[in-house]
C-alpha cells in the first residue's frame, strides 16, 4: 500500500487549484447574468464543472500526485467553495 509522505502538500495544492477555479467561476456567473435563456446557464455550469474535472486530473498528473485519495478531491472542492463564498460576500 502506497502512503504519501507529503499528504499536507498535496492537500494544499488541491486547495489552491480549487481556489483558482472558484475565482474563475465568476466569469461563468457574469455570462449567466446576461440576458440568455436559463438553459444556456445550465449548459455553462455543466461545461464549467466538466472542465474543472478535466483540468484537475491534468493538474494532478502534472504534479505527480500519489494515487487517488478522497482528501485530494475534498481539498479541491473546499478551495472552490471557500473562494466562491468569499467573493460572493463581496
């Protein structure tokens, strides 16, 4: 069984990745605020989170993360939510 010695660093890297995409989500919100039909907003949300997933997999491969652990996904989602909520309060 492979145990990562750098789990804290991997978690922090996932937090930063989620934070970066949390700030990019506001571009998606600006697109949805325009006078487009609601279906277009749903399509943009699905595409955004599909890109979030693809880029997260590429990011994890480029940084040579260890095999998949649930804390990595939790870190990315937590970073996204923290950034989104902090920008939303502004």
